[in-house]
C-alpha cells in the first residue's frame, strides 16, 4: 500500500510511542488494602478497553475486592501479545483472533477464554463523498473509498483493528494508495485524527461511542458478520519468563468472569449512550 505518515521525522513517532507506553504503565487501579510487597499484575490489553473507559470501572473494582495492584499496558493486540511472548505481561485481553491462536500454538499461553464482544464500524465524514452509506457490504465500501482516493486513517500499529482492516482491504482487492494515513497510535487518537482530516476509518463501536460527542464522524456502514469483534482473556505461560505472575493473573482472570464483572460489562455505557459498549459472552469453560 502507498501511505502517508504523520510527522516529518521518525524520532517524533518514536517519542510518541515511548510516552504512550510510559503512560500506559501507570497504575489504573489498586485497592485501599493493596499489599505493597506483592508483585502487581501486569495486564496487556487493547487501547479500546482503555479508551472506552471500561477498565476504569473494572480494575478499581477488582483492586478493592482483592487487594491486588494492577498495571495496565494499553497497546494494540499485536503488541500486547508480543509483551506476553517476552514474559513482560501476566494476562492478556485482546481481540485479534488469528494472532491469538498463533500465540497459543507457540505455547505462549496456558488458557484462552472468550469474555465479551462488540463490533467494528466504518466511520467517515457526514458528507460521505465516497457514498459508503449506499454500499451493501464493507468490501464494496472500501472499494468505493479507494476508487476515489479519499483519505483513510489507519492505526497502522498491528492491533486487532489494524489486522482486520488489512484483511478487509485484501478481500476487496484494492488498497487506499496515497489516501492512507497511518497514525501508529491507539483507537482514540486515530478517531480524533480521522475527524480532523475528514477521513474514513475503521473502529470498534465502544471507543467510538465513548468519544462520539467530540468527533465529526458518523457510522456509515455496520452489521457485516465479518465486523464482529470478540475479546479473549489469555493466561500467559510462566515459562515465558521469570517475572510472569501466574498467581495474580489467575486471580484477575477469575474476577473478569465473576458475576460482578460480567454485570459491569453488560451495563457499561447503557446509561450514558443508551446502549452497552460491550456484550458479555463468557466462555462456559471458565470455572467460577
């Protein structure tokens, strides 16, 4: 694909990435009764769970109930799995089906359970110059965008969203060419850039709804079965490295499948947006 990148120098993007990781490492939840001598649980997850605000509900609840401290690293699914591969994360919450299966096949995780889902949507400027609203499928919509050379903003970060996007372009048999703008950033930042550039983009519904009021973007295509977005919880194999906190990971995983957490997921966003941002779909194999 032809592409445009943000920033004139590679070091700018490098600094942005470093800052994002440092900020992501900040503790987002620790109960009042946390044990300072106990190693924190490192959760590697997607930016959509962070940008939507879901983790701001779940992690403090967990900390208050358990006394465990959690450090969340919110990056794309691909980077989250890479952290786990190096033994730098204890638990993964991701939404990249193919990459997750490959990770498990390599022995990266000891268990993988389905937790919840939402869906991806194709967004664009209200004027919709490519006529995406009239297309019957997301594949036809992408062909229309590429055919006109309209700008398309991509995360470009090996996230689950980026992996799906590349797959859809391949299925469409076209690419956005010079219209492609890669941000190298998370979903929230990518949405803001797409809004500013009056461009099209692919996003998870949860993050879009959480930021909709600040964006000049509309949902132009939705509902294709291929746009279903499933999130899985993965326990990292302790053989990945000596720092893997298996005990803490199991405690947090059990909490994510608890009735309290499932009820929180089911209700999250309903009051503010009139609909939940995620739908719980817990794997029945998870022991409570």
